[in-house]
C-alpha cells in the first residue's frame, strides 16, 4: 500500500486531500493516517495542511522495496525483493534463497556490505547508502558453459540503464568491468548452482558506484556523482538497471545471444586494442615480471560463449574464458 500512496503523491506533486487519497486507495482515513506515519518514520517528508491535504516534500535516499516497485516496468525481475540495511554479501543470501527455491527474478538488495565480493577473490568496497549492491536469482534453461552470456546480458543492461538515466555512456572492459574513462564504475559477478549439464540457478551480483565521494572510492575507481558532478538518484538507476537487464535477458531467452553480443561489442572498450590477459590457460608459457602467466595480442572479438578472442603476434587466434585484461596502449 505504501508504494501506491507514494506513487499517487509523486504523480500529483501537490496537495491532495486525505479523502481523495483514501478513496483512490480503497482504505479508511484512519488507515491512511497510519501509513503516513510509517512513511514519515522512514524519512519521507510529508506535510499535512488543514483543508489542503498531504504533499510529499522529499524522500530519503534509501532503496526501500516499495520505492523500487513504484513504476517498475519489469515482468519477472524484483517481483520479490529481500532488502537489508547491511549484509556481509548479497551473493551469499541470494545463493541460500536460490537453494530454498525462490522464484526466478527474486532480488537481494542491501545498503552496504561488510564482505562484498569481487571477481577472482577480490573485495568489493560497499559503503553505506553510496552505491547499488544487488544480486538477482535467475533460473535459465541453459548449459553451464553458456552462463557467461548472463554476465554479458547484465553488463549490457547496466550500461544501457546508466546511459538512459544519466546520459553518460559507460564502456565494458572484458569480461565485465563497467568503466568510465578507463576507471571502474561497476562490476558483475556471476555464481552458479549447477551440475555438469544442468544449471539449477544463477546469481548475478551487480555493484555500481553511484554517490561515492573521491575519498570513499578505491584507486582506479569512479562514481557517477564524481563523473557527473552531482548526486544521482539510486532508486531511479536501480529500477532502470532491472528493466534493461530483464529486456536483454528475455531477448536472450527468445533468440539466443547474437543480439546481446552485438550490443556488448558496441559498449566494449576492449575490442580492437592490444591487450595482455593475465590468465591460467593450458599452453600459456610467458610470464610477466611478477611471474604471472599471460597472453598478449590484439583483442579481436568475443565468441558465442562470451570468451575473448586474441590474435597473438604469431597470427594464432587464442580464446580466453577468464582472466584479467590489461591494456597495452
Ligand atoms: C567485480 O568487478 O569484481 C565484480 C563486483 C561485483 C560486486 C557486487 S555488489 C553486489 C554483489 N554482492 C557482492 O558481494 N558482490 C556483488
């Protein structure tokens, strides 16, 4: 009900009489009064003036589920939202919920993480009320080797959403770093519950630096606020991210990965560049000064499984499926 009342107040942007709201919502004046109290307790500034009614003055910067649901145009994503002030990591909760059989599209959302996980065992810095930290439970009917496409789906969805809401077009560094001017804005982490030939469910974790100040950002990272120069509305961005990911996910389910790959190529900052991929791959023998194995060459394309194709100086085409890309120039 709170989301319906908010939606109504958002649309009106002016005073609305209590009688009018109660009638529209189909609730008593007393029930409305109780909901208004609850909303104020959550930080909504709602004025009440005799003979005029209620007016929403401002909303708190929180990702409350009922706020996310206002005007959310998805069909499967975020129909069920698990929301927390703080968590070690949304990934673990989403994996547990996946095992318990929650429906596809369930999301786990938090305002901060104490043990946010990044790729390759790294930490994802997740300060309170600054970013978007969300994990999605998906149940696609695909093989485990096809799941890297889900990461591409999420990366494309995040880029499209950010572009739609802010006008800024981020880039994707293979496999799933979201960048602005070569600094990290966000990332995607995919975890699976699967057997050799069956995926039971996948959890797609998305982290985006939205309102972080320079001092709350790690080296080499950027936030939308720092890039654009003003605070951004996290709720709006999250709603659009969910919508765009769902559009791409449904398109992938309907017609496979070709369209997603084309969109990914358009956002890619990796293709066409000389890259060094630090990776563990059979046959790779070269090591850098730190003793890490790597392949070096031109990143020419991604393949149907989301692997990166590199043309080595010998002319041989190599495919890497995981690793870290460094740009050589
Ligand atoms: C990366 O680029 O290394 C991936 C970062 C993924 C971070 C998100 S934040 C929400 C979800 N929960 C986590 O612990 N990690 C992912």
